[in-house]
């Protein structure tokens, strides 16, 4: 039974509930999903990668008919749209090799033209003149964290700082996974961050730090890598086949 008094409070309660729901859905839920669900699984992997061989993807392989090969081996710990800070979403995917820094190779996902800006210690970007899924446009593949915690680079000596537009092929060796964060006292876990970045329309790349400037990498790698659609699964080709 709802009394008259309770009835007058009902719209307020519903309003409060809606506001709470909105905050949950847009800010707290993606953050909790990342911080608790996804990070928990990653901890399990990092504690003992050998115990979970089926959780890893392998560099140089593809899932199904995907146009890109996997750029490195390891467990895909975080995906596109995950949230490390409420309200801010992750622009790419993070693949954790489960090995020491400087050990796990990183490869080009497809053919393109590699640039490493003069100041880049741990990053390269590869221009892909024709998006394989939308050949009318140019896109960019961005790779980072390829340095040790002090910024000593693990990028192949073939691509020193200031490298501009060097042709690479699918599978070309680029460097090794590292843990460089920009702050030596505060390294990240050893991984590769990989993202697909939009062109600025003038032949340059847009700011990768904004998710709006990046593409959902799912169709390029043949996996469900959109956090909103894959809240908490272990992400491997086999898993994908079962869905
Ligand atoms: Zn990342």
C-alpha cells in the first residue's frame, strides 16, 4: 500500500533515482567496470601468465578475416572506452606481455609510413593511406609505452627520433613493450598501448588523447574491443568465436 504522504515523495524519489542512474551509467559504471572487473582479471594474468595461456593473443596472427595482425603478444587487459578516471575514456587497447620491459616484440599491424617525432621516446605512428574498412579515408596506427621507466627507448634503432614517413609492412619489427609513463617514479605495467587515430583532413593525425579522435579497433582486429559492448570478458579469438 502506498499512502498519500509517500505518493508526494514519489516524483522526487524517481527524479533522484534518474539522476543517480545517469551518473552511474555515464561516469561511475565505466570506471568501476574498468577498475574492478577488467583490472581484477589483469591482476590474475600478471600474477602468473603461464597459468592462463589461452588468455593471450599472439603477435603476427589475425582473428578470422580481420585486416590487421596483432601488434604484440599478451593479454588484452584494457580496451577502447574503458575508464581509468571517471568521465575519461581510453582511446585504444592495452596488451600486456607478462614479461620484463624490453622483451616482448611489437610489430606493425599493416603496411604504412612510420613517423617518430623528434621528442618521442616511446611512441611511433604509422600513416595508413587507405583505411582497409573505408578505403576513401586515411587513418593512423599509434603505438606507445615502448621505453623503460626512465624513458630509455625500446624502439628499433632503425627508427630514431625524427624518423619521417618510412615504409613498413605488416609484421615489421618496431620495438619492444615497455613501462614508460613520463614519470620515472611512477611506471605503468609493461604493455603496448595501440590505437587507431583519425586523420585531420590535411594529411596529419589528430590528438590521440581524445577518444573522439580514435576509432573502435574491433573490426580492424576481429575482436569485441568496445568496452560498452564487452563489459567484462576475457578477449581472445576463441572467446569471440563462441559469441
Ligand atoms: Zn592504453
